[in-house]
C-alpha cells in the first residue's frame, strides 16, 4: 500500500487518544505544530495545496506519522507532516466517514494518486482491513522521535 503518494494510516482503535498531543503540554504541541507548518512553507507536503484553496480558514494541519511493528506491537512516531485538510481527511477515513465526508477522501485519493474510483475504493477497503487487524491488539507507544525536536 506504500506505492502511493497519499496513503491512509488508520490508527488502531486501541490507540485512539494516545498520541503526541496526549503526551505533551499544550505549549509543546503548539510549538511542534508551528515548527511543522513553517518547515513546509504552510503548504501540504503531499499535494502542495492549502486549506484556504479548499474553503478552510487555515492552510495546513499537523499530522503524526507512525510505523507499526506487528510483531512487537510497538507504534513508533516517525515524524510530523503538514497536510491540507483534504489530504488529512484521507489519513483518517473513518472519521471522514462519520462526518459524511467520504467523497472528499475518495476524490483526493483519485486526484493525488491518479487512481480510478474502483482503485480508491479497493485501497480504502485494504486500509480498513489492516485497521481491524491492528485494532485487535494493545500497542506500546514510542514517541522518542520528539526528544531532539523539543530540546
């Protein structure tokens, strides 16, 4: 699934609300987000668009990138990335679905990855299968990536 420029990285349900924001102060999260936005020039690091072009009041949102070791059950923070709101919705298709925004997810996948609707739907089905498999386990969170970033 990593052959695409824009991917869905659905966090297992057993890891919901256990993320960077829940492990740093509000001041530290604001610092991290702003540093992320500035390093990306306030543009999406995947498609180059901005939220203001998409009808939002802000340009980008900070997204946490994770690696999952399915053997050790360790969820490791690998970085922070600036995303336009539409690309960010692709990262969280379950939430987009709850909000009635699935069409934005499908359209953005099709546009950025140059895929057909059928390919986008198939891709999302695979992403949700992986999510369901990973949600059967408790994960250990590793955010040591931030040690150098916050110092």
